[in-house]
C-alpha cells in the first residue's frame, strides 16, 4: 500500500510540471529592439513567437524621429529591415551587414505587400508589410502584423542576435539590436508613459524565464503525459482516502 503522503507528493510534482509545460506552450520567445533616440529615433520593436510553426507577431511603436521634414521622400516613408549582424560600436549601422536573407533572394527582386511572402528576404519587413509612414510629429500609429518567415532558431534563419535598421531613402538612419527583454540596450527603454507596461513586463519576465529554460517548444505529448500523471495521482489519492 502506497502512503498517502507519497501520492500527494506525486500530485503536487505533476501539477508543478504541467504548469511549467503549459506556460511554455503559451509564450516561447519574446524579443525586442529598442531605438533609444541616440540616432534621432525613439521606437520599440517587439517580436513574439507564434503558438505553432515559424513566424512572429511584430509590434512596432514609433514614438518620435520619423518626421516628414526628415524624410527624403515624405510620401514613400521609411524602409526598415532585419540585418544579419548586431549594431557596431558607437551605434555603427554599417556594421549590421546586409539583410537577413537565408533564402538568398537578393536585393534586385523587390518584394511588395502582394508578393508571396515565402519568396521574400526574411529580413525585408517593409517590403513585405509596407514602409513606416512619415508624419508631422515623427510619431507613427502602432503597427502590428504577423510575419510567417521570421524564426527564433536556426543558424541562418534566426532573428536572435540580429538588428533592425531604419532607412531614409536607402541611408541607414538608425539601428538597434534584437535582444531578449531586460538584457543590455533593451533596459534603457523608459516604459513610464505606457499604460500596458505592467502586462508587458509580466510577459517579458515570462519570456525570460522561458528562454532561460532553453526557449524551445515542449511537445503536446509531454503536456498530455503530465496531465495523465496528474490524473493518475488524483485517482490514487482518492482511492487511498
Ligand atoms: C518605401 O520607401 C522607399 C525609400 O523611401 C521607396 O523607394 C519605396 O518606394 C517605398 N515603398 C513603398 C511601397 O512606398
Ligand atoms: Cu536595411
């Protein structure tokens, strides 16, 4: 006869495991690129992994700097891409190299919002989703979309450790590293004016703990196994009472 306390222990352990598995199914990866104003642009980019398959939800919040007066072509707006390398010393945007392009699409083929996305450079975000509009006050409406090419792993495909570059008629106007929230540059962000800052930091903390655990998906089989263990434990406990 198994003791009640050991059964109880099994239930508690299995519940703890299930909770952990569940949270990893919800948020796997969350990355940010923060433009801190040192190159005239204050903006936050967020990349959140999707629940299934490659791709990411991209959320862009331009707070200042993308003014129509600054734009070489105010009507066209500003292009922006994910470049392969991080930003160099002293905010050197040239150090970021070329576009993230694991498919070797190249720059001669221009992607538009109508091009099938699997034909585009992974990093050509403004090609696939449109330029950032130039405005009178340099602040733009929040931009959100899903990009199915973005990946959080793979030596050639990952967006981890890359950078975002904002262009003004081709010139590299400002750049920022893509990093885990709370690491290095991302910390300088002042979220004080952001009403969703609390929810955001909770999400960031979650993502951090997930990436600390490797940031990988845990299969549904494992979640199901954990649930089965919980169920067995509960039934065992009930029958022992
Ligand atoms: C995006 O901006 C670039 C540079 O200003 C411009 O050449 C291009 O035509 C713009 N794209 C669209 C779709 O307006
Ligand atoms: Cu670029």
